[in-house]
């Protein structure tokens, strides 16, 4: 109650009461005065004129109250002159509120749909993960089966190769022998050299087939194409540089057949590729950083040497693709020597004699620390 009394704006209230009282007294005084004088306004009877003055006084009181309240209070002005605007604003706000509630409901529905879709997506993701795990497991199983099949295929391939190797006494394109002729060699010397090559071919064929069939053979017929031989002799006679002649087996020959081997002769330019003592191939090796054994290092070195020799023009064996052989004793001696070296080393392979196009590549291995 005390808070209400303190918060009330008594000044305008008291002012309105006093002004209303004053106007009432003034109106009553004027009305009584004009009534006693029998004054008539607008041709009205004095009694009616007195009432008119009283009514006008009351209207002035109301006008004064409204004027004072309007001046002193924003809320009164709004209530008197802005009520329609307030109603319109309230209607607009109500409409916006309704629309906002409708949008909120739609968003709630959309949120529920999104949540359901998210749950479904999560379920599908879990399903896909499970499918992926299953596929990975199946992949591992298939890879294991593939490895087993590859191993079985490799075993069968080796078995088939072994069977074929056992059945074939002599393969096609085997290098049976070779020789070389200098320019300006006479026909008789060429024929003599070819006869020596033929004898070498017969001995090599006997040796290869005997080793393959485990049977000691005394002789095997070996045939040479005479027309091809005459053309080869003519080519050797007209050559102005050193020429090689190689004898190769014509086809595969099976064990148990009535063997008669056909050999063919090939010729070509015999060029000095490596001079005696010259370096054929060199390679730097750091033993500290290398995890390979000395034997592995030398095997790799010899493979690289073979590739370099072929690139330099040395003719490889048509079957084995080798360009020469290294004596086993020399190889293991080099392995032992390399095993004693702990730091950096240069492996050097030098030619042991002049090496021509037809080979073979005969080398000596030494180490430079």
C-alpha cells in the first residue's frame, strides 16, 4: 500500500480534481446567475438555458481532463488517439505469431524427418561398414586361394617343364659350336675350319644327348644344309673383316627317336669388343650400407655385367641368354675376398684375352678399395 502511494503521480490527479471542482462551481454560479436574470440563449426558456450552461460546463470539465491527461501521459494519448493503430498492430502481431507457430511446426516436422533420415543413413552406414568388412574378409580369402592356386600352377608348370625337359634330348637353337675367320682366308682354310667346327658340333651333340638320356652314345648323324654352307663360304671369301660362324640346332629332338640332328650355320661380323686386360664392367659397393651377402652381391654384379656385354654387342646364347661362364673356383675365391672387405669397394671385371662379338666373355674379378 505504501509502495502504491509512493509510486502514484499525485500532482496531475490533484490538479484534475481541483480544476474539475473549480469548473463545476463556476458553471453552477454562471447557471444560477443567468437563471435569476431570466437569460435566454437560442430562444430557450431560462430553465433550459441554465441546464445548457451546466452541460457545457461538464463538457469543458471532460475536455480539460482529457487535455491535461493527454499532455501529461503518453499512455492516455495512445489510448485516446492510437487505439485503432494498436488494434491493427496487435492483429498483425497475432498473424505473425500464428505464421511463426505454423513455421515452427513445419520445422519441427522437417526436423523429425531429417532425424529419421539421419537414423536411416546411420543404419545404412553401419550396414555398409559391415558389408565392407565382409567384402574385405572375402577378398583376403580369395587372395589366399589365389596364392594357393598360383603355387599349384607354378608347381604344375615346373613339373610340366621337367617332363618336357626329360623328354627332349636336344632343344632348338642350342649353340653347338662357333669359330671365326679372318679376312683374306682362302677357300681351303675356310673349308678346313668348317670341318673342324662340324666335328666340334658332333662331339657337343653326343655329350648333350648322352647327359640328357643317361645313355653313352657312340655317334649321331648330323646334317648340314649344303646350299646354305656354299652361300656361307662365298660370304666369308668376300668379307673384308673378321667373321664369326655359329652352329645352332634346328629343332627339338625327343629321347627315343631315331635321332638325326639338323644343324644350321650362321655368320656375321666379328668385332673386337673388349681388348685383353680392359675393363668390361665396374661397380661401386658400400659394404656398410649393403645388407646383401657377398655371394648375392657378386651374383647381381654378374647379371649386370651380362646385360652390359649384350648392350655392347656381345651375342648371348640363344637358349640360356648367357654370354660366358665364370669358373666356380674363381667365383667362390672372389666371394671369400669380398667377405673380408668391410668398407667401400669397387668390383672390377677385366677381359681375360681379346673378346669379340661371338664371345664368350671370359673375365677376371679384382677389388679396388
